[in-house]
């Protein structure tokens, strides 16, 4: 990893303010879109860029905001990569969010988020805290191939259950679903059932498939050659260089997904999920919470 002093930290996205404390990732997920050349990385993806002044930038930004809002992190790089255990920059940013009464939402695949339960409890009590967890693969052996640098799906489900017990709301990202790898009812249904048991607020799913762009396509195909010999050629024959690669089972899996979410009262349309994530009680409500 290497350290930089960033010029800014917050960007507007989906009705909330987003930030990325780190740039790059050490998780090694074979399908990662963040590897795409369009994001203009000027360093190797695994050489994590650390925005060492992120907490100071965030404090300056929040101190000047008149209207409280949700602050999100994890859209490009996981806030709980291995280096967070040493650097604690995500934790320091959460401390700033708590200090100024803002809400927080974290998207991660790591159980390291449990180390910040105390802060998430406080933020959720005073404003709103949401833990978002990506789940793609129920089979533990397959999960270790597709997402080798993070805890398995079962452990992530345990994190969701811990959040439920603490009263911290959760959201799950069911994406990507890889054609001819994990695009089966036997994979998707147990994940949905685990989400229902953990009482997640909603599930973000843009369709059953994945996207490939220059940069992550080459990385993904190299992984297919290592772990699933012959499958790359099948992809090339069916999809060519397409950006969107829908699963051949997309229609039936999306029908299963929508019907299950409706039956269990979970949000499932992306626009509804993002609208809920951006919602934050008005300042008057927050103040009454502070006074209790």
C-alpha cells in the first residue's frame, strides 16, 4: 500500500454523499468491476492507495454542512480491507460522522465491520446506520474461489444476524451472479432465505448476470482459465465483448427473486433500496434523540 493526501473526500451519489477512504482492493474477487480501466488507476490494483487525511477532510466537509445526510462508503473499495485492521481510517471517519450527527452506510464483504459495532450503535441511535453486505455464493468452496480474500458467505450472514440483534438495519447486494457458475436456484434461494431470516431491509439486484469492461474482463477470464477450464471460450462465443452478460437463467431467477422479496416484505427494486438508504430523520428528530 502507499499513502496520499487527497484533495477531497465526498462525492454526491444516489441521493447521499459517498467517500472512499481506500482506492484499490486486496480481496481478490475474480469479477471486480473496480479493476476496469475506465476508473484510471495509476497504480497496481492490489497496491492500495490510502487517503491518510480522509478523517480530517471529512471533518472539514461535515462541519460546513447545514443539512445532515447519509454518508456512504464502499462503492468502489471495501472500507474493511486487511489494512483497515492496522490503519483504522474507516473507524476514524465513523467517529467524525458520529460527532456531527450524520448517518452512515457501509458496503462491505468483511466481518471486520463488527469491530466498529460500538460506533454503529451510537450513530444508529442518534441518526441512522446501515450495514450493507454483498452475498453472491452460498457454496463455501466456490465462495473461496470467487472471493478468496474475504470471509465466506456464512460468516457474512452471521454479521447480518449480529446487526439484527443490535437493531442496526441491513441491506444485501445480490450481485454479480455469474453465468454457468453460481446462476442456479440452488445458489440463489438459500441466500434469499438467509436474508429473510436476518430481516434485511432490502436486496439490491440489478439482474442475474455480471458486467465486464476492459481491465476487469481480462482479469476475470484469466481466473476462469485457472479455475474453470474451457468456460472462457463459452463466454466468448455467447457474449463476445459485451458489457452486460445476463445469465441464460436470468428470467427464472429474477422471477424467483422478486416473488421471494415481495412475500417477505423486503425492498427489491434498486431505486427503492437507494431511496431508503438516503433517508435520514430531520434535524429536529435527531436533536430529540440526543436529548434522551
